[in-house]
C-alpha cells in the first residue's frame, strides 16, 4: 500500500489527527486520549511558573512513543510577544515546531491576521517550523505561505464552540489553492466534522474541546481517529457527484412483466 | 539587590548567577523551564555563566496543557 504520510517542514506524520491537550479532567485522561487517538502531534501552551505552587507536570504525561509536542503562543496579543513566546517555547521544549496563535479578544478568540503575518515573517527567518492559526481567509493563507509558513491552520469555527465547519466555503478555496498542508483547527465538534474536513481534502485536523469535554473522552478520541482515517480514505476514493434529480439504482421496468 | 520575577519584585544577593538564583528558589530545573531576562531568552547552557544585574526582569515559563 502506498504511504500517505503528511510532511510539515521536515517532520513526517502517519496520523492526520492532531490533538490539543487543554480542558481534560486530568493529566491521565489527557494521556489516555492522546494514545487512543494514535496522534503524533499534540499542542501545549506556555505559562509563567508559579513559584509557590508548582503544577502537575503535563510534559511527563505526554512522554508517549511517536508523539511530538507542538508549543502554542496562546496568551500573546502582538507579534512582538509572539516572537518572545516562540523563543521561550523553543528553549523549553527543544523544538522548532510552533503553533502561532495570536488572539487578543477573549469573547471569540479570533486570531489577529496582521500580527500573525508579521510574526510569521520574523520567525520564519529564525528557522521555526510555523503552523499559524488563522481565520479561514484564502488570501491570508497565501500571504503566510509566501513568508515561510510550513502549513496553515484555518479555523472551522471559533475555539471551543464545537460548531463544525462554519467556514466550509472558504476552507474549500484554501485547500484548492494552498501549496502547504492545510490543518483545519478549531470548531471541530464531532467526528463527522473531522471526516467532513478530510473528505474535502484537508491534510489534517486538530481537535481539542470536542474530545476533552466529551462524556467519555478516550472513546471519543478513538472515534475521531477512525473518522479522520475514514474521511481521508473517502477523499482518495473520490466521492461521487451530487445530483438534484434522482438517479435510479435498479432498472426502471414494470414489475415482473418487462425485462 | 532588587530584581523582578514574573513581575513580582524580589530581593536577592548581588553577584549571583542565574543558575544559583533558580536553585535557591527550589524550582525543579528538569521541568522544561525556560527563562528570559529583559526579553532575551537565556539558554540553559548559559545559566551558570549569566550574572544577574539589579533591576533585571526575569520571565520564568513552563509548558502547561492547552489547545
């Protein structure tokens, strides 16, 4: 069977389901969900260390074979803050993979396109493998590609809303025009949404809330794994066209009296 | 001398390396800690060599869960 691996920068992935690690009930649940997803790339955030109270080590729970960490810059509001955050992330986790995430508005957490483009241009020159999180703007995606983004991560719907692919029409254009991998990130609320994105030709999906807040996160994670694989297989199998008019599946002859 | 650690003013000895300061704070140095001083990241390999100055602004960062 031909390999269908995904290359981002110089990293190769067999699984096209990336996971976020936020909102889980416990680090153990988070670990088990990552394993159930068979994911090879999971995001983490960075925060100031509280000197009085040292939190449970999330990194220890993500020491899983084949899993790479993708630090994000959530919490920053400007390109300048993002650049410092990226440099700290690289030092902290010894990786140049980076999810560039700049969303100052807390109500919708929509990413700032101008600061994101600025930061991508700076960080590409510092040898980061940048996966910028952005609204589903096809023009912005091409601009990011031009300044050295290794992939683009357009949202399906705002973070944590579980609304599915609200930006479907724009995602189609992005997928058609992009020369770098397209990872649909944010808003995916059910495995069917992940399958839908993959059927459209997305290269990967990133899911966090939908798994973390499910009744059974580990089972949901496995469901997402299967949906992502299914959607990708369907994409390769080339889905048939839609029709307005009915197309009979059996010959239209009178019952029993005609051949 | 006075320095700032994650914006909090902190009194500490003069002529101290960053490594010594962190050791005194009893921070677990294996926990993927990253440090910036005055917005410049200081590599772990430089912690022993880097001397703290008065009014230095230290930023201590570590990974947490997130999407």
